[in-house]
C-alpha cells in the first residue's frame, strides 16, 4: 500500500490550527488578536473573495492515486482543472483557460461596468472526468469539450454548434458521450484535433430532449431519460433592458398544470434504433435514479408519482423494455424525496435510502424480493451514500451526535455500527476513492471557510497524518478581520411543544446586560448547519457577519420540513406553507424574549423565495411582533409556485382552501409594520408580477411597503453580479438600520 507522505511537522501545525479554531468558536470570535480591520459590505462582496474559492467537483482516477477538481487559488469565480496525488498532497494546476477580460478602472462607464459583471460571473471550466485509462482529463469549457494530459496543452474535442453538457467517458473503450441540442452524441477520444461525433438520438420536435443518461458497465449501451415539455404553458416575462421593451415567452407550469412527461430509452453505443421502456404509471411520474446491474442485463429505475407519495424501485429489461416491480413504498404524508439507490456489487440486491422508519437510513433488498434489511439505524439521518466494493463497505454522510453537523462514517456492506471517520466539528462533503482508502473532503464550519482536505480512511482519525489540508483558499487578508461564530440552541414550539433547533449568532463584545436588536434570517428550511455561512444557497455569510458586527443578534430556525430531525418533523409542513413554519419562527422570537438581552421592540426578519413567503406571512400574521421585514423574491402566491411544490401542497384543484391559506398576498391586510420587497425583474421562478400585485394591494390598503426592483436579476438576485449584490445588501442594511436602529441600548 502506498502511504501518504510523512510531513509530521506540517501536520502538527495543521492540528494546532484546528484546535485554535475550535477554541475561537467557543469564544465567539475568530480573527487576529489586537486591532482588526472593520468589515465593509463593498469589500465582502468584491473579488477576490476574502474566503477564497471553494474547491468542487472531485473526480478520482481509477488507481485512487490522483484526484482532479475545479478550483483557483486567487479567490475569483473562474475555475480551472487542478489535480493532487495522495503522496505529495500538493495541488497542481492543469489548465489555463482564457478568461473574460476584466476592465481596469471602469469608473462610471456603463459599458465597462457591464464587462466587469461578465468577468465576475465567468465560471470557467464547468465539469470534469477522467478517461478510462486515467491518463487524460476531459472537461467542459464554454459549452465545448476539451481534453488534457496533465503537464501538456489542452486539446479541443468538439467544434460543432450547440452547447455540450454531461460529458461521460465510456467505462471501456476510448469514447465519450454527451448531450447537445437535446440529443445524445458519442465521439472517439483518439487523436489531437477536433473529432467527428455520432448522433445517437434524434429529437422529434421542439421542447423534447434527453436530460440525462448512463453508460452500461461494458460500454456497449446507454440508457437515457427523455423529457417532453411540449404541453407546458408559456408565460410572458417582460424584459425592459433590451433596446425596445419586449416580452420573453418562457415554459412555466403552475401547480395543477401538466408538468414534463418523461420516458426511458435504450440505445447501442454504435447507434441504431432506440428501444423504449414500459414503466407503467403516469408519463408525469418522476425519475430519481438510473443504474445498470453489474452484468448489464437489467437497469434499476428509482421513480415515484408526481407527489412523491408512491415510490417504486423498478427493474427494466433493456432488450424488451419490460419492467417489474422490485420494491414499493407508499406514504400519503410524505413531502420530501431525498432518495438514492444502487446495485450491490454482486448484483444480487439493491441498496437504497428510505425513511420507512423514523428518518432517512440505508436499506438492502434482495433481487429475489422479501422484506428490506436495515443497514444503518439510529436516531439520526443519512444524507449521502457511496459504495466501495474494494473496501467491502459503504460510506455515509450523517448527523449522528449533533443534528447541525455532517460527518463521514463507514458501515460494512452487511450492515452494523457506523464508524466515524471525520473528527472536525462542522460539515464534511466527501468523494471516496475507488479503493475506499481516501476521501476528498470539502470541510467547513462556523469558524472555518471551505477547503479541500485529504483524509486517509484506512487510518485511525487520531493519527497525525490521517488528514491533510490540500487547498488554502482564503486570502491572508481574511485574518485581518474579526469574525464571529454561532452557537446552537434548542427550544419548544409555543403551540404544540415540538423541539426546534436554532443557530444563534451574537455580536462581538457582547454584553448580556444590554438590549440588542435581533433579526431572524435568512429564514428558510435547513438553515441550522455548522458550516461556513450556515446556509450556502446564497452568499449570506458576509451579510451575517456584517450585521452581527453592527450590533444585531441573529437567529436561524430549522423550521418544519427541515432535514435531520426525523420524518414526523419533515411531514409537519404538509399542506401548510405559511402555517406551522411561521409558528416555528414565532417560537424563535419567544426564545429570544426569554434571553433578556434582546430588545423585543426591535425584531426584524428577512428571507428569499420561500423565505420571502415566510417573511411576509409572519408580518401579516403577527402584527407588532416584527418591526421590519425584508422579503426577497417572495413566493407570496402559491398558486404560481413551481409544480415541484405539489410534493408539499398537492394539486390546487383538490386543495383550494390550503393554497388560499398559504398564499401570503391574500393576508396583506394584516400588515401593521414595515415591509420591503426586493425582487429581480427577470425572475422565472417566482414571478416579479407577484410582488407587483402584492405591492398594489398594500398601497390600496394604506400599508407601509417599499418595492425595490432589480432590473437584471433572475431568481438568485444576490448571486448574479457583485454590483447587484452590493446594491441589494446595502438596501437591506439601510432598511434595518432605519427601523431597528443599530447596536445595543443600556
């Protein structure tokens, strides 16, 4: 066995640093001692990022000696291909792809400032994979495929029109399959110039196309999912930034309208006729997974009805297209589908994630049928699984011990006690090597921004060389600032006594004898996590740090529907958006009231999307409790939600009362306090029209509302261009400062 290099001195420094970070988290601070720089929103949301660039998309070579990933060491948003080997642990840059030019000194020149946005949002390389012989890396850049031998120049593989995506190398043979213009294509990897591709499928009409595929293990066939959106209604999105105002038609179904139809097809890698599978059920059934059996004679399909109430594990014969039911689970109260399934290495059974008992765990069902066997068990949840046949084990990410953490564990293939492999308190997201001996682990915590750590899985976690930090992403400037860390609390729902979990951030130099303003937010599900920033869907870590250092107490609440607290807790949200979840947040306010250091006359709230629904409904339902609220892209009309929300709300035709009760705009008359609506005018997820409608209602009702439009923003209004992010966050800060004040009072 080839062991990790012996760098004990560096390792001791690494362990010491981690120890200091843990101590700093306990002390509620992280930063250099003595005088520190003052946090500033403009610096927090300018390139290069103070916390650097998070490494991502880890792909192991077959020999388990090298891992490729996307990263840069400059703190920008542009990604190149990097590799490291398990011996040296040194990150090596493989590609140097051309970047969008960043203008110097743009000043107030609008054309140059737009170019700045283009450069800031240039993400560079978007996907990577090793060739079958692990000698080359294939990657996607600006919609085209390239390959590179580490240490040599990149070679462009494709030169046709249409963006390429989901490139996947055949398990055997020197070929690659990919998607382009809705079709499945295949190309050889030989040679040093662009190659001719072969089209395996032919899209029959517009709005129909392949959305994902899988190679057979012998590289002779592919199975794919075709999506048909021809029947989905068109919605008009106004565009005011073009030379003339225009209407942009967008495929967009509302709950109760038809969603995409899907079917499964098989095609030979050499081309030929497509064979379609007969899955039974409805064409709108959802497909969560495809997996070839080790002998390539059967495909496992993980599917369910549109509402995720009836899950079915199906076995498909690729030759005939006929299906048989292996396992079925029905739960009329189910609202989530965090499912996974995969063949056992010997092909005699299936491993799958299910919450058939208290929470998500791993089960095994034999191909011959029978009652599923529990592989993992306990009062905790499994979030991801990786099977490692060479190690005779499965590796899981779970929250055993503390609900806010995500740790890596090993479990024998036959089941048994989970052995914890990671030690640092926080969130671990790991990619396991083929031999099961290493993990490429992205780790972060409340006090540690994310970075790549290489973990030996065949060593004791207590060994000094079991974990090494590979990337060092954060800038030296990071340590010149004072950072605060969160603590974790629990309290009861004031209506029914359900235990709730919270993430509490106190200002630096906190004095319990003073009274502080408090902000709940950003409110959403799954916000109570020990990871950098708490909720990573939006870059709120900088805003949170800034607000805390301006003297605000911050509280996040894992509302009903959040993961990691049991099935019953998730199912509380069924048919009740804006109901039990709003009560959970109100219970957070009551918790703050009991701490005595919060000024109950200065409580604020903010959230985006579903969090905007929570914010508006909270202000409408509890007038006088929240002095001010900010709702970003608020989903105030549930009748206009995405069809995926029917997992929670079912179809409106059968649940008019529940949809009406959950639609915040119909409760607007209850507003007595101050409300800002912040919304991107190019939002196709939550329509800008809904915020305009709510604003007009509030104007007619004589309420205090401020609509802040973001003309160029899609749904992710704080992730698309930093000028826009800075502007939006400044608006929010000024609004809270106006109505909540700033800092403590004696």
